[in-house]
């Protein structure tokens, strides 16, 4: 279950402030409509920024039920976040790529990708963190903030739906 969303109607004539406010309102609405959400960013700094703004813009709403997960955090902190996620104690986790591969993280019903993950395989891997229950469907939403990301994410979504995963080319005689 894939979709591409924009926080505003006009990606060209929107101020940065309107874009930011719209994005966090969109994120809050998506988070509230689901039991557990993972938000993937493309950098550690973006993970921290999203965490900060969610706490700041929605005081009291995201305190004990929000966590960050990225490679610059201590191993103990990351393991604590993973355990709390498995136990259903977190409503939302914001992460860079650190929760992308090989971790059984329990019940997640929505994955949000902030910006393009840059490949179909990576998008499928991230979205595949959701829907880990019998008869469940993985649900992912690409949230785009500019025209380039809009085009790229639409193409990635189309390729994912058509099961066209990125080709890996292995060089010969290197």
C-alpha cells in the first residue's frame, strides 16, 4: 500500500515556513491515524531535526512515545529503542538508515519516507518494516517537499508496484 504525499498544494509558490508547518501537520495526522509509525530520513541530522520539531510543535503529545534511532547514538540507546518498539511502548520512531535492514522490530503499521530513498530496493526494504503480521500489508508513504523528489518518488513507487527492483551489475574481468 504505497502513496506519495505533499504537505502543501503548491510546491513552487510555498514559503519554507509554510512547507515546514504543513509537513509536521501531515506527519502528525499520519502518526495519529496509525498504531506505530517509523519515519525514515536520509541523514542522522534530519532524524534529530524531525524529533526536535515533533516535540516542539506538539508539546506533551510526543515525549515518552517518540524515539530516535541512528548510528551516532550509543548501542545501549539503540537497543532500548528497538526493545520499546517491540513492546509497543513507542508510537513513532524517527530513524536514518539504521532500522532499514535485518532487525525484527515488531508491529509497525506505517512507514513514512521523508524524501527519496534514492532506489527502489531501498524503498521496498524500508516500507517492508511495516505489516509484519499475518494477512497484513506493508504500508508506506513518501512525503515530498520539492518537485525533484516528487518525480523521483513517483517513479520509485511505480517501480515498486511493478516489482521492478534496481538492477545490480557485477563488473566482469575487473
